[in-house]
């Protein structure tokens, strides 16, 4: 128990350092970008509250889609289409469209297979070395490119252009995105230190987390996509 609590304290302190580093960098980013790009309201509290509302509004559909994706992730070829479809849900939600969980089996998503693998290759090729050399550069780049897949699927740009556009629209907002994700993830390690019922709470929260995560991503993209050039 003591070792688990010590580990949580270390992780919390690490997150605190990363929070301040990202916040400092994003404050510089905002001052550079406000005069040349659309500025949107996207604070951590707003992201968490709106993400929760958007996820709750589509909860059953998102939960169904997430469970179907988990069931198909082990099936070759089919899993590519369902994965692309799952990541298309935030794009659909950002436009106010209804979520149909069975739509993840739609064959139209597989037509983006080539672009999806090209994007994944470029994304990992950039982030891999960044994480190897230092955590903070890797973390910053991961949030710089966090909207790139949604842009790729929504605007049908090339993978490299989608990455470039994501870097532009997240400029000045990486701190908010990072903080919201960390806060939403905090219950996971906390549940693990609760005796007996902790693992059950962890499993339950894991299932419920997916719809909230997709709602958070949908709201983030809905706001940040306003800044696309």
C-alpha cells in the first residue's frame, strides 16, 4: 500500500512539473498567435464540463460503438475499418450528427486505410524519437498533433498536411488539452489503491471513460477546427 501511494505521489509531482512547463509554453504560444488566428475559448474546466455533457448526450451510442470496437479489434482487416470509424465519431459529433454504433462496420471507412497507415507512420516517426530523447518534447508534440487524425478524416487532406494543420490549431491550447486529459484519467490510479473493490471500480470506470473521452475529443475538435486555415 505504501509503495502504491508513493508511486501516486511521484506521478502527481511529475504531472505538476509537466503542467507548469506546458502552461508556460502555451502562454507564450497564445501571445504569438492571437493576432494572426481565430481565438477560441477552450479552458480546462470548459473542456471537462462540455466533454462530459457531449459524452453523456450520446452515452449509449458511444458505449455501444466502443464495445463493438473492442470485440473486433482482434479481427484482421475488419479492425482497421472499425478503428477508423471509431476515431471518426468525434468528427461526426462535432458537426452535431447523431451517433449510430453500428456505423463502425460501414465499409466506407476502409477507403481511408492507406491514408490512415501513412498518418500513423508519420505520427509515430515524429513522436518516437521525441519520447526517446526527452519526455517533455514528446508530450508537447503529441498534443500538437492530437487533432491531426480528425482533420485527416474530416477534411481529406494529406497526412502531412493534417499534421501541419493540427500543429497550427492547437498552438496556445496544448496546456488545456493536457490538463483535461490528466484530470479525467486521475481516478484510474486512485481506484487501484482501494482494497477489494478497487479493481472493480477501475474496470467500471474504464468502460464508462470511453464515451466521456470521445465526447471530450469531439468538443475539442469542434472548437479547434474553427481555426483551420
